[in-house]
C-alpha cells in the first residue's frame, strides 16, 4: 500500500463528514462522526426524518446526474469494502502462515534438541559403563581378596576345632546304647573289640593295623574270636562239576546282627560295637567317595589273593591305573546291566581274558562295615554260583593270573557295581595297591590321642579376625587410590570424555536454541507487522462502512427529491405558481453551505449539541395561501411549513414521549453493556432513514459519549463509547475507542486530509506506551502501538523457546556436532506498515 493511499484511507473520516452533509452543511460538529465497530452514526442538525418527507417544500434542483453520481459513490465505496475484505483475508492467511512457520520452527527445534539429548545420553552411557566396569572390578577384586582371607581363616578354625575334638575324645567305652536307645554296659569281650576300634582312623587301617580282620574259622563272632569282625579269606566248596578240585574252609564275617546263633543280650552287645563303627569312615549323605571305593576294592582283592594263596595259586597285581580302568568299566551301562559287551570292554581295556560282573546293595543309614558285608556276600556267590554250570565266574577267579582290574563303583543311591577284568596291563612297573594290607599290618596298631588339646584361644582370635574381615567386606566401596596406574589413566580419560561430551552437547543445544529463537523472533516481527496491517484494514473498513451508510442515505434522499420534483412538475395547482409548491427536498441553494468560514454559518452554530432556533424564518408569513420563500444569509423560511414541522431539527427529540421512550431504551441497553453509567442531562436523538433512532448520551463529567441505535421495534444495536475532549478554544474532539483497544481521534474542526506531523515532543509515555498527544492544531490517528502489537507479542512470547542452560546432570543429550542452523529470512512478502 502506498504512503499516499495510507494517508488517504486514514483520513476517510474527514471525507465522511463532507459526504454526510445532505441536509444542512453548516451544522457538522465534532461529535458527528463516530468510527466504531460496524457502523457510523451521523447527527445532522437539519434533522431530516422519514416523516418529514411529505412536508418539505417542493422546490428542488436535484438532477438525475446527481442521483447517478450518488449511486456511483455507493458503488465505489462498496467496491472498496469488497477489496478491503479481500485484503483482510489475505493478511489473515499470512498471519496463519506465520503461526505455522513458528510451529514448524518449534517442532524442528524440539526434534533436533531431542536428538542432541539422545546422542549425548548414548555417548555418556557408553563412557559411564566403562567407568562402572573399572569401579566394579576394583570393588570385586577387593571383595575376592577379603573372601579368600576369610575362607583361609575359617579353614584354620576348622583344623583347630578338629584337633581339639579328636584329642578330647574319651576312650571310656563303658556306656553305649542299644537299638532302642537304652544304655548298655559293654561286656569284657565286647570291650576287647571296642578297644581295637579307632574312630580317628579309616576303615582299612582299623582292619589291618588294629586286627579287626583275621581268621574266623569256627567262630564268626568278634566278641569271642579275638575281635575279628571280618574274615580274611572266602570259603570254597569242593564241586566235581565245576571242573576243579578246589576246597577251602573259612569263617564268615560278623554281621553284628540278630540271627539264630545269637541271643537278644548278645545282639545288644553287637549293637554297641556297630554304633562305634558308625564313626569309622562314615558314609556322608549316603554316597561313597572314590577313596572309600578304592579301600573296598583293595580289601576284596586282598581277601581273594589270600584265598588263592591258600589254594596254592599266585597273587594278583592291581596298580592305580588298573583300578581306574576298572572304575571306567563299572560305570558303563552294559556292566550295570550285567552284560559282557565286547565293544565296551575293548573300549576300556583293549581286550581281556575274562570278566566277572556282580551287584551289591546298600541302604540308608548303613555304615562302612555294613557295605563291606554286602560286597563279601556277592563275591561268595560268584565263587559258588557255578556249581554244575559253565558260567565261568569260579573259573576266572581261580584260573586267571597276572593283573586284575577290580572295580567297586556306587552307580545309584542303592546299587554298587562290582567288576573283575583280567587283561594284559602295560603298567607292570606301577605300585601294587594290593601290597597295602601287608604294609598296614607292619605299621602296628593306630595310636590314639592321649593329650587333650585346647585350641579355644586360637579359635577365638581367628574368629575375631574373620568378623573384622566380614565388616570390611560389607563396606567395600570404590577407591580410586587402589586402582592400578593403567586403570587410573583409563578412568581419568573416560571422565574427561564425559565432560567433553556434555560441553559439546550444551554448545549444540545453545546454538540450536539461538538459531531457532532468532528465526521465531523474525517471524514474530513479521507477524506483528501483519497485525498492524490488519488493524489498518479493519479501521479502514469501519470508516468505509460508515461512509457507505451515509452515501446510501444521501442516495435515497436525492432519489426522493428527484421523484418528488418530477411528480410536482406534472401537477397544476389552481393556477398557483411553481414557487408555491411544497419543497420536500429543500433548494440546492440551501444545501451544504458549509464553505463559509470554518464551515459554519453564524446563525446555525451549535454549542455542545444544543441547537438554536435560527432555522425558523422570522420573515415567514402566510399571505392569502401563497408562500413566499426568502433567504437571508443562509436562513431559510418555509411559510408553508405546518405547525408540526416548526420544531428546530437540530434540537434533541427527547422532548416528545417517543423520544423519552427511545432514550430510556438506549440507557437501559448501555447500562447492560457498559455497567451502570451516570448520565448527564445532555442528550440528542437523530432519526435515520431506515426508521431507527441514533441516541447520543453523555456521562455526568462530560468526558464520555455513549451512542446506541434503537430500531423501530425497540431492539438496540451498535452501542459505542467515545472519549470526548474539549480544547481550550472550545472545539470538541471525539476519541473513538476501537474493539482492539486502539484509539482514533477525529478533529471535526479541520478538513485537512493530511496527517498531522508528530515530533518527539508530542509523544508522552503512558504505561510504557508512547502515544501522540492530541492538540487543537493536529488531526492525527493515534494507535496505541503496544496495544496493537499485543497479539503478536503474546504469540512471540508463547513461541519463545524454553531456557536451555548448562545441563549439569547431563541426563540425556546428543552431541550432534555440526547441527545445521534454522533457516533465516522468511520472505512473507507483506507490507509491514508502520502505524503512527
């Protein structure tokens, strides 16, 4: 929009004042123009009203050209309104586009800022995980060291406790219990057996060193055979069908059970012995250990060797390697199933001369001596089970020489596997396990502890150390000083990388924020300019709408005058001259005579909306029904005017009953709209062409004028509030308060269309808003710039990005090193019109 156009549109108020003077040109006052929300109210002192059209003088000089010109003015103004509406629509669309751009900038900022945070978090988490690993390794190493120390001390305590327990064990076997838990006093024979049993020694040592194994021929009870619980040979029955003549008498094992050879009292004595054997090589949790399985294998092989030797046969040899191979064979499922599977046998031994397989059973609660009895029973069956058959078990036992691999293996909770395999062993030089029994016998009886050891003080000291270590263990924390030099260097580098990452992320966030905020500010500034343009267009629309109302009113008036003139020219009135016709439209000479000094006639001046009665003609007289029209200095006399029309049109119509009703209706509506108003007595009513009444009321202090349009049906619309200012020289200025809060000042005392110039001296600060002081010498449109910019400022504030300070905690961030900035100039292509 060009500057001249801006000046033109901003001065439309003056043009409206001129265009609206369709009645009496000399009576335009400062309060005759109201630029408000949707309509302009015009007060015409001549007071032309619809009910007066038939009473005006018929004299008129209105031409069709004037009507056409008025119609053209209406059409032109309507075109300007249409163009204004289109321009407003365009500006609103550009404002909407600016809002979308701000939203896009914010969304882009949020997305990029989130990406920065995510990347920062990923990098920091990676570094932090490495730091945590270093810390955890240091803590775990320290804990492991403490646990090792605690474990070592617990081992020492256990050793001391075992020593103390063993040394304090009493050899007093005077009291034991039977199976019912009753106390039994050992007999002398029983005591001899008890004296041989050493619970601190293993089972095989008790057999061979303490004499619990021996010749039991003729008496199998240990109590009466010198304390032998176990026989040292197996008995062999002679059997011609077996293919040999071997026969050997041997005693049995003392099973220490109740049988047909013992009494109940004897059984109680046997139970005392058995109770003590429970403490010899105890079977823990019902599972034999490898050492216990080796003991059993050596005892069985030695008994077989003793039997072979008494029959004149050679003794077998079994090395540790032979025993291990035997244990492998005993673990194979084919052996457990008592199947001689050559593939399995060859996979272990590479080939054998013979194999015997047998099973033995054990029960929960059995002691080592019980298990030995079960195995002996199975071996005895192998020797004598081949009577009259060719199974080959007896044959293998008495005919195979050299190395034997004898296995004893617990393969389940209640099954023990017994295997015998004879093969060519390549371990001829290995130590012979079967030599152990003779070696044990040579060592003599086991020695029992005779000195009671008290380790309580040492145990207490060790337990105190353990407690201290456990306290340290519970409070182990990361200690940088305990890191190795390489770990310290790595740890420091990782910490530094985290700080660098946070710094880069903060820089990226700040740059992104600054660029985004700059773009938002630029769009917000453009948006503020668009709002100013929109406000200008809205102000122009109000002025154009007011202008259109007046132009349409004038068009109707001119059309009526032209129609009346045409009608009167076609009538003859009993020879009366044309000069006596009623002038309903008033002569051209009596219209718009506002070109006198200051646009006012001396006789038609009004002061504060009070009208004089100068429009009445002092010289108007009736003469024989003839009317004589005289004009004297803009005074008009209509001698044919009826009495009802003698009222001065510029006086307020609130003197009539109808006027009073209209005023009351207007006051009631204003009070409802503006709140309770203290009105003064000053009021006027203007009849509009459409039959409605424009009511002007004033506050008691005279500073505010209220206007309302009352329709014929009592409906009130277009309620407006105007500030009224009087200058020192008595001139009146209306300040129209717009819907957007802007103020438009009209000085009806000047017709100058150029905007008054303002200087810095003319500006005053009101609530931090610069406004232009209004003076009688200036007609200026004062727009409260800060008020107009309120919407864009609010938008800009809403669009202000959140503060993004340094992220000390650095929870999340991306180091998007090298993020692109947000686009700069938006180039909306709108006129950023600066308002005065």
